[in-house]
């Protein structure tokens, strides 16, 4: 089997891999409800505390991604320890339910454990950085479909297209912290798809347009340097009060695909804190935002991978961090707090039926 064939087998279509494995393991009634290419993020805590979380993911999804378990603080509590147990438990859940799993995340400005900040010299930081990425990617070699290698590299209000977020890694490694992460990951697993991931680029708001332009510039720069970048993640933490810039987003995605990149929707949810009206009225607006987003992305090709950041409103980070003025729960995800599908799920079904 050639390299390209193997990559396509392992990673090019998580849908195909999940479906072929599922046929002998799951009842036809459950398989019929799965949305090809759709997945959800989950924490091990939620999977263990509420069986409905795992049941919902195994019913509707073909892939899963850990929320916390592959981030540095949980995975690397000290310089000498790699604690894979919690991430392994989610991987085992995926295997039992014939789901694929993707990795999130190898390099991020946030969630850096305190022990790394005690390293005083840049060479020491680089050793820890490379060792971490090499060890983690090697450990999951041939097991995951893709990695979010670098997460959120663009500041919220970039001053220009060359502006980059001022991270701990950048302070010590300079701008090469991003290429270094990708090259280290590719050396550890030459067949896994490597993605860059960013949020707040979907609307026509000035700051979103500026961020999209800076994201484009960074992606183009990485490709010009020959960095092994295979996919671009659009987190899509949408704001329900903001319409989607369908034209601008469609042009952006079309250009990415012309460069040979895949496009993933990686962390989709909709913050409805600024919407008024009944739950059903809010749900309709949320569904429209998702529909507009996916329509724009689908202009230049099918949306092969859609992941929501959670699956039920009951376990959304938005409800944990944002309080609506009317004290009602936010409704950011495809299933409500009772795990019943909403119009959001209908939109996902529409865009995954032909994948």
C-alpha cells in the first residue's frame, strides 16, 4: 500500500472507516441514525457521569474528540509524566462504538502547565515542546484521523495580516513555533492529517474580517515554507446575533481548497445569549446560522467533517460560562438538555446525508 493510499485509508474519510467497522458491531437501527462525518467533543467526566452522553454520540456520530484529555495540563502534569489514561479511555469508547477519534491539541497559547513556565532558557523550552509533540503523536500513531496541531494562533483584533498571537511558545521560539510543531508531528506520524485551528472568522464584523485575513496569510506562509499542513479548522463558535458572511466565507474556503487543503468544522456551537424570544424562536435562529455557515463552506465542495463542541445543551461550556439576562439556559447544541434533537440537528443531517 502506498503512502497516499494509506493516508486516504486511515484519514481521508473518517466516514468510510467508521461505517465499515460499524456494520458488524452495531445494530442497523443505530447505524441508520448516524450522520456521516458528524462528530462531537466530550470530556471523560461527562461520559462517565451521564450515560446519555455516550449514547447520544454513538447514536448520531461517526467521530469523537476529547475536550481536555489531550491538552497539556491533563496529559502532562509534570516534566517527567505523560498521563494518557484519560485520553485512552475516550479512545476505547470510540473503538467500542466504531467511532474514529481526532486529537486536540498539541500547541496552544492557553492551558500551558505551570512547570513549563519554570523553564528559563529557550533551548529548554524547545526540548520540552518537541519532546511533548513527538511523544504524544507517536503514542497515538495510526490511531487518530487528524490533529489540531496549532490552536488559535491569531489575536482577536489583529493589527494587520502578519499579526500573530503573543504566546509563551512564540516568546521563546519566535515565529518558528508553528512550523516546528507541524514538522515534529509529521515526523512522528507521517500519515495523520495535520490541521491548524481558529475561531471568529465567520461574520462580516470588522474584527472577524481582519482575523480571517490574518489566518489566510498565516496559512499561505506555512504552505510557502513547505510546512506539512493538510487541513484548516474553522472552530465556528458562532454568535447567534451575528449573521454569517456567506460570500466572504465561501471565497475563503474555496481558496483553501484550491491550495489542496481540507476544511474541517471543528468546534461548532452557537452562543444565543443575546437572542430574545421563546426557545423555539431562538432554536430557529441558531439553526439558520448553522445552515448559512455550512452552505457557505459547501459552495466549493462537500463538508466532510463537522464536529460540535459537545452534543447536548446540558453539557455545553457556554452554559457553564455565560448567563442569559432572562436566566434561561443557552441552547447552543444539536440536542437540548433532555437530549432531544432540535432544528440544529436537522441542519447537520442535511449536510451529511451525501457525504
